[in-house]
């Protein structure tokens, strides 16, 4: 019930998944075997180790070469203490969550809603949904996210990104899209654009600036999309509140994220 993450700030988190990787390093003595046991790619495991080493200012994992043991990867004394301390905190966290849930009706659903509020990002558009399809190619992976209102968003990410987020069909995830990456077109013209994502909605708000204008449209499923376009484009398209338009953006412009 629940998860525990620790860190100095919002960008340097020590999560249960990273602690599990450290535990496998300690048990296997090999980053290759530890990565496999933790469900990570070799590169993803090393990226996580490098991030943790930098986060604490001293290594939690070191690589040994040669010697009687034949080399390998192992935890430092600090790494061992961090794992033990995290697991102790995790046990107390679980006890706390169980105590809280006993006194709150429908706690699981309320807790999931509260977790979504913890998402912090500069992207204007933040879409929450469930992964409905994953198509793996030789270089990249296309992930389809079905939003709570039924609309679908497609994102192209790397294989390492897929491993890092542990995404699979049914996983809950976020799709982040900057407002400046979205192009607005009239529905008839949108069909001539090759971009993977095309979301149709009605304009609910127009905020004009000196050079650019923010256009907010509401999709049929209830989600809203914000786009930043030039004032000239607003005039050319004759945009006004109530008009139906299509928000167009590339799959490569969609950043995937999860609530850890």
C-alpha cells in the first residue's frame, strides 16, 4: 500500500525501485545480473547508479577490477546503510498507511487522487490516463495513452525510457506536452497534417498577449488543451470562443511520466 521516495529535492529521488536495484547489486555482485533481476536495461541500471552516487556525494556502488574475487560491482558501506535505513523507513510507512486507511472510507481511490496532485512540471498540458497499447520498434517505442475522458495520446519514447518507467498495458501514466509545441488547425485541414496526435475540441478561453495568444479548448472527454500561437495565426483562422478546432502535435513532442 503506497510507495516511499526520499531525496534532497523533487529531482533527486531515492525510490523503492532504486533500492531494489541496490539490493540486487549487493546480492549478485554484478551490475548486469542486478539490472536483469530488477527489470532494467544495463544502461538504465548504470544511469540509476550514477544518479544515486551523485545524489549522496559519495558512491553507494563501486566497481572492483581483478583481484582474488575476479572483480565485479558491490555496495559500499554507505550503500549498505542506505538500503537498511530505507527498508526500515518503508516498514514504518506501510504501518502508517494501514492505520490511516482504517479510518477513511474509500481510502484507496482518495489516495490515488491525492497522488496525482504531487505531479510538478512546467509543461502547460498534463494528461493522466492508462497505457492502452505499446508498439516496440528497433529504435523507439510508441506508447498509446487513453485519457480519463476516452481521448487517446500517442508518444514515441526510447526503449530505455520504457524500462525506466516500467510501462506496460494498464499502467497509469502522464503525458506532458508544452503549449508551444501544439499547432491549431480547423478540423477539415487537420487531416492533411502528418502529426500523430489530433485532438478536437471547442475553444473555451482566449488570452491575448503582445505577440502570442493562449488558446484553451475543451475536448469531448472533458480534458482541456492549451496552445500558444501567434496573434497573426489567431486572426488568419478567425478563432473565437465556441469554435471547434483541432490540436495537432507530434508523438515525439509528448513526454511520458509516472507518479512514483
